């Protein structure tokens, strides 16, 4: 049984990098210059995380404004519209309008971005570090879109899985991405019809099986309880729990042991500046250890964009220190 720290989703974009993004959007610097800055700040972030002891990370998602953008600009049939609130947060996303059949465009940069992150990691350390590309899942994409084209919701979900996720994840797998982080807050935080939950999870399972990748299913802002009856046993599923918003979900571990060998426990509050205490984290880990999961990952409960950069790193450092102390490193 292994206990590891993990980064999920995004880090706060550094203020200086945000200024470069603004200069690019106003036409003051070129895309080439901006890309160089992304690489510089991604390397700084990954260097910090790896030095803390993180072996499972994302690239920090500095190129992303939210979990849907710029991802949706790489899909045919989608028009990017105005800003909408992302659940009950002072955080907004640009909503996709579905105007035609959706399909992944050719030569999308997501694979190149993943390769750059791999290269950065190889420059920073000789140790093995897992880098997870982050992609919005079917339920979250569908429920955060304005659908002007599909008359059948099942067809909408099926096209997203087959025409967008399958070629993208397949391309990422070919260049070495064995673990894909799929964000599905809608599965637990939105009032979805059972059909949407069922079809979305079924699509995720099928992608994992057909493409030979592990899926890190990242949910937040709600309880996993409503999903239990839709889950099926899979050694290639890493299942997350938001134990900040739903601490009672720790009681689900007994049931989830029959579903997955690996769990990710969101125990760091990514929407509160208060730093977690060792004894609070230990209480959760002690309970999780009763069920003999093969892998237990400790991570923030959601995206870290909600926090100031300095606080986010302080929390990540505290989590890493806790894991080292707990393991006796």
C-alpha cells in the first residue's frame, strides 16, 4: 500500500504570467514569446512541486483560463460565448455553444503541451513522475454547454466521447500519457438526470478499456454517494473524493474498495486560506488505511485557482510534509 501526494487540476497562474497573457491578448507580444513564458513558469512550478516530493502532477494548466477553455476552442461545432459562474464560486468560465456536430479539430496543441511538460520533468528530476493531462468529462461538458444542435442528449454525450475524447486521449496515450485526469464536478454538484450520469460514466469506462489508460476521475463540490450505484469494478480507475465539501464520504470507502484499488482523497481545502493541520489529515488517512487500498493519493479537493499563489503553495508544502512524516521518510 502506497501513500503519495498529488496535484490535481490547476495551480494559480502567477501574476507576472497573467500580465504576459494580457499583453498577448492586446497584441503587444507574439504567441511565440508567450509560449516561452508558459514554459518558464511551468518549469518553476514543477520544480517546486517535485522538490517537495510530489510524484503525481499536472502541468499546472497555466495555459488554461478554466477547465473548459481553451479546450473548447479545439472542437469543431462549438462557438465560445460569454462568461458564466462556475458553481457557487467567484470564478467564471466561457460557455460553449453547440451549433453543429462536435468533433476534435486536427493538430490540437494539447499533445504538444503534454510533451513539453514531460520534457520539463525530465530536466528537473531523474525520478519517475506521473504527469496527468486534464480533460473535462462528458457530464461536465454537456451540462456546461448551451446545446443548439443535438435533439438527443444521448447522441450529444456519445459524440463527445467518440469524436472528442477518444481521438484526444488516444493521441496522448501514444506519446506516453498513461493516466488521464477527467474532471467531472457535474456528476456530484449538478442536478443531472440518471441517464446523463449513466452514459457519461459508461463512456469513461469504455475509453479506459479500449485505449488502455488509467482514468483519474476527479469530482468535487458534492458527495460521491449518488454515483455509487453507477460504478463498476475497474483496476484502471482512480476515484477521487471531495472530503472537504463532503467529509461524510469517508464512510463510502468500504463500498468503494469493491470498485477500485486506488483512491484520491481531497483533504486540502482549495477554497479556504486556512492551512490544514497534521492531526486533521492523519484522522482521515487512518480511516482510509482500514480498507487496504493499493494506492492512496492525498490532494486538494478541487482546483487551486481559488487561492492566492502563495497560499496554494503553502498548503501543498504542508501536505507533502505530512505525507513524509506519516511514512517516516
